[in-house]
C-alpha cells in the first residue's frame, strides 16, 4: 500500500511538473506584433517528453510517447487553443494503401484534449514511428537576388525542427519520412512540409501525400447543417505553394486546403457528424508519383498563420506582413512602362524617356517585336545590345512571353483524359509543360535571360494546372503525375530566374516560388471605357486588390493607346491633351504603391508632359518607403463622395500617409476620422497637408484623429503623418 501511494504521489508530482513546465510558455504577449517588433526569438525546447516550438506568439507542443503526437497548438496573442484531438502528423498513400505518420490512437472524447490522456493513447499497428529529431536555423526557400528597388532586403530567420519517422509495415521497409516545421521570428507562423526518401531497392508509387492533419476546434456548431453551410476555422490562415487559377486571389487559386468531417468526434452538436472541423492539406490531383530507389519527394509547403481577429483589415495586415517576411522578393517594386514597339529604335527612345523622367524599367509588352523563344545568335546579340544600352542609362529591360493559352501541336498539347485527344485545358488548348515543346520553352527562356542580360520577365499564361493524359511526353509518365510534374517545371523556372536577379510578372499565384507581381484584379474590357470611368474603377480595383496582397505584389493598367476597343475618350494619347487625366491616373496608382502598366509607344510627347511625368515620379520617390507600406482602407470609391486610404509604418519617421480623392464635379470639404493605431502613435500626431505647415492632433481613445480637408472638383490631396 505504501509503495502504491508513493508511486501515485510520484506520478502526480511528475504530472504537475510537466504542466508547470508547459505553463511557462503559456504567457500571453502584451505586444502587438503588427505594431511593435517582437524581440522573442524562435526556439525549439526539449523538456522531458515534450518538444516545444515557441516564439512568444505561437506555441506548438509534441509529446514523445508510443509515437510523436501534437497535443497543443496555441495562439499567444489571444490565448486561443486550436486543437481538440490528436491526429497523425501526416498521411501518405503508397501503392494504394494509406499510412499514418506519427500521432496516437484511442482518444475517446474528441471535443477537447487533456494532456493527461496522452500516456494512455496507443501506436497504430502500421503507422510510421518517430525515431529522432534535429534542430537547425531556417534556410532561405529561395536564394533570391534583387536588382530593383526593394523595401525588405533581409531573409527571414527562425528555427527548423525535423522529425524522422520509419515505417513499421514490411511492405514499406526502407521508406523514411521526415516532417519539417519552420518557426519564424516575429510572426505567429509555422511552415510545415514533409520529405519522403526511398531507401529500398524497389519503386514505390505515392498516390497521395497529406502533409498536415489538424483536428481543429470548430468555428460554429449546428444541429442540422452540411459542411459547406458552416464556417471554417478563422483562427488559422492556410496558404501553400500550390495555387493557380488566374483568379488574382489566393483563396480561389488554392488547390490544397480540404475541410472535412470527423467521424471520431461523436460528441459534436451536429446530428449527422458533419461539422467541418478536420483540416487536411494535399493537392487534389497530385502527386501520383513513382518514387524510385534513392529518390526524395518533397511535399507542398503549408504556411499556417495564426489569426487573432475577425476584422478584415487586421487579417489582411497579418497576411501582408507574412509575405513581406517570408517572400521578401515581393517587396521589390520597380517603376516600369509597358512599351508597344515595332523596331529597335522605339526601344531606345523609350529607354531614353525613362531615363529622362525617373522611370526605372522598360517592359516590351505583348504585341511588340520581341521574341524570347528565338535563341539564335542573331536574335540574342540584337537584344543583348539593347539590354546593354538600357543598363548604360540605368534602366532595366524586360519583355513578354506567352506560355499556356496557345495551341502548339497534337504531339505537344495537353491531352484530355476524357477524349484522349488534345484539348480540355483551362484555355481550351494549351501546351503541356512536360512535352518536348514545353521543356524546350523552359530552356529557351533560361538561355535568353542568361545570354542577353534582360532583367524582367512578364510571363503571360503561366501553367494553370492542366492535367495531361499523354504517356509519351518526356516530362511526366501519364495522367497521375502530369499536374505535379508540370507544376514543378514551372516553379523551378521561376526559382531559377529569381535567383539570377530576374524580376517576374506572372498572372497567377506563384509568389511562394519566386514570382514578384500579379495583376491587381481588373476586367480588361473596362479599359475601353471613358477615362472618367477608368479613374473610379481603378480606385475600386486598388481598394479590393490590396486587402490581402501588398501594393508591390500588384500591377494595374493604364492604356496610353487604344486597348480592347473604345474611342478617343478611353485613351490618353495625345498625352499632352490629357495631362490632368494622365496625372490623376499616375497619382492614384503611385499613391497606393502600385505599379501600373503604362502601355503605349512613349511616356511623353511634349516638354509639359515630360515635366508632369517627372514631377509625379519625383513625388513618388520622395515618399517611396511609406507609399510601399501597409494600407488601411478608409472608404471605397463610389463616385458619390470622397474615397481614400492611409499607408502606415510605425518604424519610419513618416508613420502615415493619407491619400484622399474627390470624384465629384464640385469642391468638397469634409471632416473624417483617420485611424492611427497601426502607425504606432498613441497620444499625439503631427500632420501636414502636402508641403503645408504641420499641425498637432490629439488621438482619441480609439487612436483616431479628426481630419478636415477640402479637395477641388475631380481632384486629390494627401497628408503626411509623423
């Protein structure tokens, strides 16, 4: 009896010690990481049976028992616990059989999870079993090289935890799975991915790789309701590097996030167990990869950003700060024009005009006389000489090339699995990136940039996810692996260009694999409408397109010459006759930190035009850092009243920059409340309109000031906040 009581007491002491150990990392932060730089660095801590990922903003804890299991995933900004149950750390399907990687079985109650249950949970019979772990500093996902103006020139820092698992199943002898967790300094962010190494002597087919499984606390409950009718978990934002759809938005482009029901959760409110509370991450149509002996497969990279608010503005700020940190190349933002050229002299003229106005780059637009697929010595030499001329003037040179929305040949186009014939692609007909032509296109683009010294690539029609049933294309074996292999070819090309200092515009969501800019989101035929309409529509596009992406990640459009139809009322040429509209369009784009494609044969046609363009660019460069800072959207343009936004950066001397517009035909005077919380100012602010005298304002308890302004008809104004 004494021995039993002693053992019970010892067990209780150990449990209490374990709980107190974890409690040390439960303290909620009082610092808003969106306003004040966070000093706590990322750590991987091993205490007893626990491995703790901790950076002061997020905590994720694993228990080493019969297997490794995650049982604690907490947002330290608001104290939210995300997990309600233990699940495997990954799942892989090999030769048609699914296996768990890590995790424990036997949790009876799945509505919540108590740490004392963990030691009673069991190892699955054929699950991959945890062997060991290692810790190192995060390595850059891309060794990027910047040749343009860049807001953030540093790579992110943090810790990488790698957990090694081996197979129990005899059929998988020699198969090793490594689960990787990247924890970042200063962000409530964990990036998770897995690598699978075939150390056996036989081929293995990976039918599906699920690199994240989370039993999340449900967002809402309903006695009767289908998964699509209920909200998903808002405490975690997911983004992977496997997205395409030409939507200009991640959530629609995403191909990997799956919200599922959990039949093991038998105490849920939903009568039919249909609450969407199980998150799994995997590409729907991939991989179907044959893993040969000695080969290593790497999954998608899942970015898990913990959210502390439902507020759309704050959530957008969090996503944008994540991007600036983990994909710093997206903060590059060169000032460029879109040249429509017929001959080399027009290219030289445009280079000279850019140098004379402060522009930084010329991109030869679609319809120009550039052909990047021509890698003949004559063509390479021709464009190298033009690139050298641009560089001698301090100007970058780039150009346009089309991949997907074109027909090549029956032998090279994607094959529709329904018909067995070319067709059925996103754009109807399109080449397969794994075909001889597709692989040749990749190699020609690399050759062109390597030999000419070009600086910018505008890749239209990037790979949009087409599957291909061909069994003769050298870049993939068949339908099963066609999407994964083509995606990998496209991403490798972008990474190669990025690491060679090439800036990339691509109208699809490849940011996490090296692209820099995407369309802000617009309807092309709208540029055949009147200039008056375009001004309002463009500001609406700016408002909508910069809530979850930064201005530097976006491009707009200004048709200097006729585009998609329209008459003289739609274009700016002759430029000297439409200076007011030209200036207004420039100011609203540059005022938002957004580069537009000024598409035409020239930037100016008179000295007055040149002076206006140069003056506007000089204004933009003077305030460039704050104009590339985060944006708080004040009022969306509707043509009825004022509209505008404020840029904020608490780390700059200029902590805020307010842009306001009057779309009406009458002079306007208004008093509005301007939110200054994200400027970092707490009590007073010094504000001046344009180059006027500064005035001191007192912030109210909501960190706002009342600002009175007057704007001339169809005009604008701006204020600097210090």
